[in-house]
C-alpha cells in the first residue's frame, strides 16, 4: 500500500459508485458508506434528535444465517462493520433508538464487500524500468492494483488479470511490491509485500566507423555496473560473431569488411554477474575509395564527366576538382558525375570520395585535367591604312595557336590561322566587320569571347547634283553610299559656311547669299566611325539678288517708268505690273524700264526679277501703282423742269466720285456725287452750256473729261389765259418768250382733248368747237425742232360753263401743281 495514495482517484471512483445515502421518508434519517474493504464496511450518519443509541445490522444476501449487529452511543456518528465475508452483498440497516428502547427512525442500504486479499507468488525484474508480479486470481475481482514503493515514491498501475507489470521504475533499485483486488464494492486490503529489484540499465552506445575496416563503440558508465559485454556481427548473418567483455567504456572492432552493415549489442552486469538491459545498434563501416577513375572533358560546355567503379556499401560519392584555391564538388549516388563549370585555361586535380552513413572513404589518387584555353583578351582593331585592318590580342595560358574570323555584314567571311598574336586583313569602306579570336590546344577550342565589330569609314558620294531652287536655296541630291547613316552637306564661302544634316540622300541648302559662289561638299557619317573627310567638292553659284525698286515715275496717262538698284552686271531685269486688268512687262539690262499702254482706272502690283545664266532671283518687294480713273463713255442730259437738268453717265473704271459742271455766259452749275447721275438747278432756259466732268479715284487721282455742249430748252410762255369767242369757241392767249417762235396748246377735259398749234410768231390760238360744262387743263409749250414736246410748262385749270347750249363763262381755277415733277 502506498500510504495516503491508497485512496487515489481511481479507486475513489469505485467506492463512490457503491456509496448510497438513504433517507427515511418520514423522519429524514440517513446513512452513507465512505469506505469498503474485503471484510469491513465503514459507515457514517447524521445526529438524530432524541436518539440515545444507534443500532447497525448487516445481513448477507446470498449467505444463509450470516448476520452481524453493532451498537453505537448517541454521540457517535461513524461506525465500522468487521468480520464480513469478502465479495458478498449485504443489506445494512441503521436504527435510531431513544433511551426507552423505542425506534425513532430507521434506514437501510445494500453494499458489497471487496474481493479477498491476493497472495503474491513471485516478483522479478527483466527490464531496468519494470518489475513483473505473479499471483493467483481472486474470485470476484474485476481488476488489481499493483504498487511499487521506493521510500517516499510510489508507482501504481491497474491490471485486469495476473501476471502484471509495474512500469516507469528506476534501474538497479529495490522496491516493496503489494497487490489489492478490486470489484464494484471497493478494494481489498494490500497483500503482504514482496521485495524485488530492477536490473541494471542498458549502456547507451555511441558508434562510429573511423576507417573502412573498423567500428568504434563507446558508452557512458552504468549505475551499479561491474562490467560490460559488447558483441558484433554482420547484419546479413554472414561470418562469425565477435564478442568482448570489458570493464572499460569503449572498444574498437577491427579487420571488418568495408561498407558492410553490422549489428552491435551491449549490456552491463552487476557484482553478482546478473545481466541488465541490452542495447542494440546497427552500424555500417565506411566505404573504400573507388577505383578505375575516368575523366572525359567536354570542351564546348566547359565540364567534365567523371566515372568510377562503385565501392561496396557506398551510398553517395563526391567528386572534387581542385585548381589552386578553387574547388568544385559534385555529389551523386551513381557511379558518374558531371563537374561544372570548369574554368578555361586551368589545370585541375580530380579525385573521388565514397560516403555512407558511417563516414567517408579516403580520396582516390588525383587525376590531372587540363581545360581548353580561355578566349583571348585585349583585342584591338586598327585601320593602320585605308583598306587594311590589323587585329591583335594577348596570349593565353595553354593556347598553342590562334584562329581569327572576320565576317563582313554582307556575309563574306575570312580567317587567319597563326601562332602569333596578330593578323592582317583587307577592308572596304562602309562595311561592318565582326571579329572573333579563338585559342586552341589539345583539349579543344576556347569559348567564344567578345565579338568585336569594326566599321570602316562610310564611302563618299561619288557624284552629286546641285540644283538652284531659288536665289538663296540649292537642292543637292546624290546616290546613297554604303555605310552612311547620316550625310552632311556643307556650302562654304570664305569664312562662313551653311550646313545641312540628313539621313536621306538629298539636302536643301537654304539661307545662302544670292549672287555668291559656294564650295559645296557632301560628307558621309556613321555612328561607329564618324565622318569620311576625303570627299570631293564642287563650286556652285547662287542666283542674282532680288532687285530693289527705288521709284516709279508717271510719264503719261498710260506710261510709267520703273527705276531699281542693279546689283548684277550679267543679269537681265524684268518688271511686271500685275493687276485685275492683266499683266504688263518691260525688260532691261540697266536699272530702269518703261511700262506703256497701262489701262486707266486700274491698280497694279509692280515687282522686278533678275535673270542670269545661273538662275532667277526672287521677286523684289512689290510697289503699288494706280492709274487715273477712266472718263465715263456715255453722258446724258435731260431737262426735268425749266430750271433743273438731270445729268447721268456710265461708270468710269477706277472712279469713286464725280464732279459735273455746266457753264455758260449766264453762270454755272456744279454737282459732286458718288452716284452716276446728278440734278443741276439754276439752269437758264434757252441757254447753251459747256459740259465737263472730273472722275476722282479713292486715292484722289483725277481725270478731267470734256463732252459736247448742251443747250437748255426754250422758256415756257407766261400769262396763259382763256377767253370765250363766239358761241362755242375758246381762245388761249399767252406772252411769248424771246427764244421761242412756235408753241403748242393742249386742252384736256372729261368731254374731250383739244390741241392747236398757231402760226410761228403768234401768241394765241383758237379752238372753235369745245363742249361747255367741263373743266379743262391748259398747257402751252414752246416747240423746237431738236426736242420733243415739253412736259414741264405750267398747267392751268379753267371751268367752261354753258349758257344754254353755248359756252358761257370761263372761270380760272388755278394751277395743277401735282403734275409738275
């Protein structure tokens, strides 16, 4: 029994499953069980009021005649029933009795006792952390509680059947072993203890294979150990077992097979020679170094394939290629490995080492490997003279000879094979050459180094054409040349120059000075090589300069002379007057010329150009020219009234306003207008006038125009009156003007119209038959041979009354002013 731990939680669960507290339904008296063993039941109850004693009776359920009774004082509230039968169910009754022996209350409960106490047959240890216990099974027991106690420490375990083993013990330690049987009622008392001691702990081995034919075993000291036994045998069962007893803590097995798996077993024994736990470990010996190492070098990829015969027991291999401080490793599980990247121009020592979980073999004897030479460096390319390229380079390690390849951009390739460090090649202008240099030895060709390109100077345009576009612009064209990426056209004159850069095979040189001789050169450029400065030039002269018109003088109405400043003795000058009326030209080799037959009323823009065998100048600045306006072709005068005349005319080209003048000995009349007609007043009738007109342009230029004379119409008569003559006649009377000789008389009424023309020199006219009772409008007009009948003489209104059937009174009604316009 492990002291207080005997009431562990595991067994309390079994006990509490069997505890019952029963109450009297009428009195509230109760009883409970707090522990059970094989032959005892432990009870408790509460104090019951008035109780003097308590009587407890236990009756076996399945056993006839077995009953047990116990009495307890009124101040006792716990009790134990002993001498019970193990593994038996009892009915337990509790009664509260007063001092007169009267039962105040009672209650009962059913409870089983625990199984009988087990008897240990033997206890022994086979492992350092456990003790095995053997006993006979106890009737009614469902499980068993095994306890191993060492001083204050106690380890318990539950098993269902014998035998049982207590685990988790300390090696080489003496324990007191007890057993308790368990059922639903509880646990039995502990059995009589047996002493047992755990065996020694197994040594913990540290195993290694220091060489391919040995295994070293070591361990730490084991508590209470007097000695150790170590044995070794091939794991595949072949060969014999090697065994060694020792008091040391290490041992080395030698003369073993390389790369072979061995099983090592070791245990310790105590002073009595009793062996403890054993420890088993599998260890493989390290492999032997591989044999028959072969190295195959791949010059193109700068790598080597190393192969060998497999070593027994080797799991992996390491190939090491060393060159100075540089080391390259390749790990593999097969019998070959690729070492990369190797360096060109180097010599390597190649060895192979085999590995397994035990360790590594010794490296194989080194195999020498020389790689291909490195690509030559410090390559320089020079065009020492036109058409000749010199390629040079630095020598390289392990380089036996060199080959230089030169390929032009048109696909043509040449090469040079030499043991020196330079080569000569022919070259052409405008080509790009791609140059590569390789070194060779027995291992092969060096890697491709830098590919250099060298571009020769571009070719010069062999012939170019210069065309004068304007007096200060020359267009230069040429055929494209090989190698040129850009062209520069240069026009030089003295210390000044005009440049034009373009990628096209054409250039326009502008802003040149007119009338100047230029030296023109076309240079070709490439980005790689720059300019070809050996190109030839041509001389090109520009056209004459533009003339400058100094003044224009008017020689006559349609003639002007244009003066300019001459700046080229070889030039011929042409002056052009350009307007809506057309073009007029004059030509001269001097500094003036005359334009004739210019139309009137026209505006012109006058400019001049110079022509020479080289070309034509730009036009001069234009100078405006305006001719005087044209006189109207047609002019008409119409008498409107006796003192007003209307003059109209056709429009004059270029005229904006007009001034018209009628002039006579009696006076003059004048009109200034924007229109093509004018009314002139204060005209004297029967007078001859001279007619003149001035046409004036917008800028004030004037043309004076003279026309045929004009005679105004005769004067209208005055004092026109009507008189009755006879029964049906009327006489019209007037005072004649001095200019008029003949007159015409008109009477117009609703009953008829009447006209009479008297003889020349007479101042009256008679109308013999006229209806009376009508109103007549009377007009007397002078008559001339040149003019039609006048319509502007005054009209007078008369009423002619009737006197019976005859004309009565003639009454004057006034003038008809509405008809006078």
